[in-house]
C-alpha cells in the first residue's frame, strides 16, 4: 500500500471477493464499488490502504474518506465462533419482562433512521462481556417465546434492535453486527457478546462479511 486515508465517521467499508461494499449510516444506504478490492483495503479501525494514490481525490470527492481518523476509534469486529441455544422453558417472570421490553422497543424503533438506531445504546459500547450462558439462554428463550405475540414484527434490523433493548434492560450489553454479501446483494444484522451469537444462527451469520460493529 502506498498511501492511507480514513473513512468518514458515518462510512463503513468491507471487502467481499473482488468488490468493496460501502455502508453509509447517515444516508441509510449501501453501495458496491465493483472490482475495487484490488485498489483499496479497508481496515477495522477505519483506515483505508490505497494501492493507487490516483483514487485519493475520488474517494474524498465522493464523501467516503478524508485525512482524519474516526473519533472515537473503531473497534475490531470479533469473528463469531459460537451460538447461544435459547432455553426451551424460560421462567414465566422473564417472559413478562421480555414482552414489556419488546413492546417498548417496537415503539422506539418505528420511524427511526438507522443512524439513530445504531447510536441508541452507544453508552454500552465496549462493555459487552461474557455472561452466564444459562441465564443468557433464559433471556433468549423468553424473547423467542414472546416475539410472535407482539404486533408489527419486522425484519432482522427491527428484531435485533428489539433484542438488544431487552438485553440492555436486563443489564446485558451486546454488540450489534451488520454484515453484507453480494451477487445477489443481501444485508443482515445480529447480536454478539464476544464471539457468541445471540438470537441468531452461527451458520447464517457466517455467510456475511461484517461491515459495522455498533
């Protein structure tokens, strides 16, 4: 690499095969730079290594990169290696808590852009730590049992936000991971505590290249 730039604060990049996928959080959109993996190499901390300095001005003009590192510093994304198995018989008291938290999270979610959602629990960033997995299994099991009964169920963005709200209400900090794949393009998001996938399947999330850890 002959030069470096830095992603702008709301821009996230990841390499998928020969392409580079761009997530613009402020603009609530994804883009794909076809064949760009040979020209630039995004790093976990937001640095963009450039193989060809001639594209520096293009990245700046497009609003993707600049000369300043993101502040606060970006944290590396931990590769998932395990998944949490939800308890089949969670305590009824926990199901009541889950239902209440799910309803509140549904109201919070509605009409919010992704930029607001990813920052909603920013006070918990960097605090995700290992928990007793039996207790986590009860929480995940309670969420799974009550979710079908809460109206306005959405896609992965809403479900993972709701689960994150519920876990936060129980004092559990979880990272919100966004991932992408191409040809055909698809995006997905899920929760992790360290390398442990919570509320999703390890097999599914491994199909996606992580792009954002919120």
